[in-house]
C-alpha cells in the first residue's frame, strides 16, 4: 500500500505538508469573552430544557400507552 504522500502527489488541491496555515484572529477583549461565555451558557441551558421537556413528554406518552393497553 502506498503512503499518502505518493497518493496525493498529483492532486489539484495544492496539498503541501510543509506549508503551515496562518490565521489572523483578532485580539480577544474581556467583554467579548464574557459575552461569548454568557451566550454559551444560555444556549446550554436552552438545550438542556428542550432535552428534559422531550424526555418527560416521551415518558408520559409511553406511560399513558402502556396504561391504556393494560400492559402495566
């Protein structure tokens, strides 16, 4: 089996393992970091509430169906 350098040598995507990607990120300011943290917490709380709501809804629905068909 050939190694990846031989396999990707003639690709048109510009595969070059020696070139490193450089990123130009802006400096992170404290107020921006606080805003990102608050937004992440809010999104996490919202997702947790949706998961809990779906779990309770499905559990009640399954319980109702089991009770309705006299399984329990």
